[in-house]
C-alpha cells in the first residue's frame, strides 16, 4: 500500500469506522463508512487519490490522538 499521504488504515465493519493515519502524523476516524466504500478504498491502487475523491468530505470524522491508533 505505498501512498504519499496515507501511512496506514483500518476498517472496523462492526462500527463502520475507517481509521486513517496520514504521513503527516495526524489520525482521523471517519464514521458510518459503508463496507462497500471501505472495500473500494482497500482495493484502490492510488489510495490517496481514492481517499480524496470518495471519502474526504463525504463522511463525518474526528481527529484522534495517534497514541490510541488501532
């Protein structure tokens, strides 16, 4: 998963949360992300491009400390 903006991510289907750690060191959790959207993100070749086009601005989110990263 090489990406210039995303270091790692995790999706929790039970809660619909997509946890994204960016290369900047910031961590955001996006809520109510449907499984299909998470699967498309996981399968995307260009993770950053897909994130910007299909996730950012479409789902509620909150910034969380990196220390509790999943």
